[in-house]
C-alpha cells in the first residue's frame, strides 16, 4: 500500500493511481510529519461531505448559521457513524481490502528558499500527480500550499489548510505568548536558550538543537495527545531559517494575504481550538480575500489534530468528507 518513489528523494507515494491528493508538511524543514495522515487517507475511501449528517445544503461549517450540532455538540453523531471512519476501536484497518487504496502523494520539501519550494512542488506534482489535486497543507505547509495555489491555480481543485499559521503579522506574537504560558519554567528556559545557542554551530548541530526546539513546541502545541511516534525524517534548521525568512517578509508587507485573491478553488481551514496559532488569524483575513472559504474549528484539539485523543476521529471524518 505504501511505496517510496525510487527516482526522487523528495517524494513518497501511498496507495494506487490516480494520485490526486497531496499532503504538505510543515516546518519549514520538518519532512515526514504528514506520513500518518497520508497513510490514513490512502487506506480508506473518500466520501463526500454531503454524506455527513448535518452537511446537506449548509453553506459553511462551524460558525455558519444553521449548522446543527457541529462540532462537539451532544446531538452530533459520533464519528463512528461516518463512512470510512475509525469506528469504536479507533483502528484505521476497517476498510474493505478488496477496494484499491486511494492514491496520495507526500512531497518532501528540500529547497532552501520559498521560491525554490514552490518550484519543487510544481515539478513533483506535474510529474507524478493526476492534476488538478486536492492539496492538504499543515502548519507551514498550509502557507506553502496557499502560495502555490495562488501561483499555479490550474494545479489545485481544492485547498485544505490544517493548523495554518496566521496570514497577517498582527496575529503572530500571540503564538509565542500562548506557547510560553503552557510550558513549565524549566521548559521555557530550555526553549529560550536553544534559539541563541545555534549561532556558530555546524549545520548538523543546528539540526540537533532545532529537533529539541520542535519537541518542546510540540508539548505546548498539544491538548491531549495520544502516544505517537515522531515521524519527521530530519529537522532541518537551514531550510527553516531561510524559507520562513522569505515567507515572513511576505506576511509583514501584506503580500501574502493579497495572494488569496488569485485563488479560485474552494478553500477549507481545519483548526484546533487549543492551537497556539490563532484561528482568528486564519479565519478573519482569509474571509476577506477568498471567494469560496469554509472553516471547521475542532474542540479539545491542538496543532496536530491527528494525534489528539478528543479530536482525531472528527478530524479524519471532516478531512475525508472533503476529498
């Protein structure tokens, strides 16, 4: 069901053709973290949001007038009632083995500039995807997917933003404050010491420090995580510093948000209510520039919905309903 592409080091494939879904990792510089999502989406069949109770004819998701019981309401059916869901056991192995697995691509970004990552993603999708694709970006990957979709709208039929960073600079500082309030004094001291400590180190040692920094941020970013492996292949400090430096400039000068006016496909934001990346920094700006924008706010959910005890099933139910 899972195979690694043999002629490229920056792509993994799951399931069988056509490969019309692509999952984009965060960081920048954290390749591999979307592997659990890619595996889950490839192992179960898609179903339409119209199949979900309460979705019929509703022009929007959580926050839209008239949406009964979504999410977290006592009258909203459990996700075990959804087609293709985990069921009561929480297992993802209940799909029909006689049906072919859904084709999913997991690009692994290697370029060290923002423009380079956009070009790299274009090349991977052009060669390996059944265009146009459903593009699912997580965290930084949501920003990259947004920029890519604005630059190459013909490549994307639907854009899904999971745990996205904010699209305006005024929301950015709240991320640091939220994380700081959730770490112990010892953890916050360690975090603060890691950032200046990377100066003057070799790239390999910088990656080790970046790894530790990412692990501490994961503590602050999670609400009630299930036990899970860290599937990041390598935390890459140079990519993170350079690519995010490029993106930060776009956000601070307002050009990032303006790119949304070039996006014509439907856009869905899925966000946890405990995510330190403020949901208002996604919903409010994007509502102003996107023609077709919907959003889901998951309760008791941190930055990575697929590891959250209270939100994992709902996250996959919503995600599968959109592909």
